[in-house]
C-alpha cells in the first residue's frame, strides 16, 4: 500500500472517531472502513458491501508493511524513519522488535503524525527485544544476538529517544528455558531484563499486545467465501480461545514494579467475546496466519492514538 493510500485510510478513520467525540454527533452517511467498525462510539455507517475486501486476499501475502525510510544501515542492523518529519518533530520515539513489532508501524505512523513525533523503527525477524535466548538455527541465532547488542548500543548513544514501543510474537515462546523456568517464564524474564538494560534516558516503554492468530488458509477461505456470496468475516472467523495466545511481553509489563512500562491492548478491534475475525469493516485483517496487513494497521491508528492519549494523561 502506498503512503497516500495509508494516510487516506487513516484520515477516514480519524474523522469517524473525531465526530464520535462530540455529544451531538449522529450517524454519518459515510461508510466505515476497517477497525472503526468495532468502535462502540463510531458514528459512520456500516460498510456498503459485506463482500468487499481490501487488500485483495489473493495478493495480500506479498504486500509490504507501511512505508519507512532508511536513515541508518550497516550490516545486520538498520534504522528507518516514519511519522512526522525530523525537522518538524517535537519528540523522537522508537518501535523495536521482530516482525510483530514492525507490523504496528502503520498504526503508529498515524499516532506519530498526530503527536508530531519522529518515529524510528528497528526490526529483526524472529528477534524480539528480549534477553531470553531464542532457539534459532545459524546464522539466524548469531545475527539475532548481534542485532540486540547493536540495539542496546544504539539507544545508549541516542538519549533523545524517551519513548520506546515494543511488541512480539506470542504463544510458543521458542526460547531456551533457564533457571528452572518454563519457556513462557523464561520469555517473561527475558523481556524484563531487556527493558532494564535500556538506558535511563528511555523514560517510557509501551508494550502493545500482539495480534490474534488465524487459520493457515485464511486468505483462501476469504476468497472462497466472497465467491460464494458469504460475508468472509463471519465465514472465516476463528475461536477466540484458539486465536489469542498468552503474551509474555504483556505478562512482563504487568509484573513491572514501576510506571516506566505501560501496556496497550487493542484485542477488542480484532475479536468479539467468542470469535476473532479475518475481515473487519471491509479490511483484510491478517495477510497470513499471524501478520497484520498495513491496511488494517492504518485503520487502527486513530484508536491507538486514543489509547496513547489516555495513557499519557494518567
């Protein structure tokens, strides 16, 4: 998805939420798109066609994430920028972790532009910002270990970054158990140790709860449902209990003894009480079994902004 398309999606969703903030607001004729459909305060109309899906499920797996411009790049380590322009920014923030962190870039871009933040992203696939040892085959094991060392070194030389956003893949943690702990317990401890290793110039760490998982053939299921004239969101929904794995980063944040670490959980924009949906408000939620589309991420932007504003206010 191009930057202009991402921003257009975000502006529509922002407008719907902005109208909802007014006590005199009434339902707009403009149809909702994406995550705002699950917002109880929405004022836009339901999507015009329950069979419309964007992006095309047939090509979704090959689509890239939200735009990000490289500002540093060395072997095994890179930093890219998004959000407000550096010369106009009032603050610098960072998004760090594996692909499940970088998938939030589309949503955080909306937040960063609204807040006037220059946002920097550091990502390594299968390598969350944790001190736990991941069970990766070489050369990925050594590359992940080196990447994390470079990340900590980078933060030590960039005191202007006061807020860091993190997220990571949930479920089977894939880490080497240590000190008699389970894999999950080791992952929890690994996140806490990593956050403690960040310099004191990082005043705030925001942990975003990971997205739900879905069926392995989700895009095929959506295509077949549309072809059969069945709303794909309902036809291809999954059981909430099977879709939401425990999140070790969230568990670590909830056990943190200070206010330095905060959490954001947007699960309600993916799931109802019993099921999680692959298409919401006409937007394809996941491009594969566990990675969000940039399109849906962009529609989450205004909702993430609202959560962050509430968090900052407290």
